[in-house]
């Protein structure tokens, strides 16, 4: 082997290193060019805005017009936490003793359904919430029980109105909904259903025990079964539309 052949591997490594460095240099040059274009365009747009020329903003308006934002009545939270202990007990006892909630008649058995669901899943996994008086998204006549999911991080939610004969029950499963429960229930009822909330009505000869059983089954059934029920309910609503 002569000296030139012995140095071929070394020369090849140097050549590849130089080629990689050239590629990196070309990429940096390209990025600098793009960055320069960005700053020149930004400067031109600032000058145009200062001169009152804002036609170039129309593209962003057109994009925004195609996006359907989640409707929220206000920036305040639509539900307020009822801390466990004296405050929660005072709230629940007040419903029972007065028989009124926001000026209307209460059905205490509806409240009992939520309490029974809390007992079933365990009080340590649950948190109570009251619809904020200023909220007009989903409905401020609801009391919501949230339940920690299996991973102990995300929450499911059960929303029941204590008002006698008013409002369906809504269940939001975190693994089936398009957003967290508070975002879902901040929408109108139809939007909440579109985002994965399942609704149940108090019906039958034993409506309260039946409701408790339906809610627990909805929270514990396989995910695909829950999604099938959502799809079936959605199809039924479309069929009933004129």
C-alpha cells in the first residue's frame, strides 16, 4: 500500500466534514435571508399602519370569519366551587329547608341523586360546584358534581338542576368530550351535546333511582359504548327536526 492509499480514509472524512459544513452554511444563509425578508415586511407593514393603510389585515379577518369560536357568555367562570365542609352543608341544607333555589321550587330528591353519586364514587374523589349567577352559557340553574377520573388528574362531571321538573341531567366524560367539563358546560345545551355531553331526563315510575343508575352506567361503561350512545342521541335529534 503506498502513502496516498493510506491517507484516503482520512481525506474522505475531511471531505465529508467540509461538505456538511458547507450544507450548514447554506442553511444558515437561507435562514438569514428569510429573517431579513420577515423584518423588511414587518417594517413595511408598520409604515403602512402608521400611514393609515391597513388593507393587508383583511386576510386575518377573512380567516377569523371561517372559525367558529366556542361561545362563552362572559370571561368569569360559569361555575363556583362549593368547598367541602360547612359551606357545602349550609348550601345543601338551605335547599332542603327553604324548598327554593333562585326563587323557584326545589325537588330535594334531585339533590339526593347527586349525594348518592358522590357516595358511590367516594367523597374524596368528588367536588361540588354551583352555577354562577352571572353565567348564561349552559345554564346557571345547575349544580355540578365533578369526579376524578381513573388517572386522578382529569374530571368527569354530572350536572343536575335542583329545580322541580326543570332541565335534563348532563354527564361529561373527560375521555369522551372534546374539552374539559367546564368548557363544555359553558356552552349552550345543544353545543354541550355536540362537544360530548350526554343528557338524560327524569322519567319513568322511579325517576330518581333510574337517574342515579343511568349516570353511574354512563360514567363506567366502556368508552366506545358511551360514544355510540352519543351518536344515537344525535341521530335521533336530527330525525326529529322538521
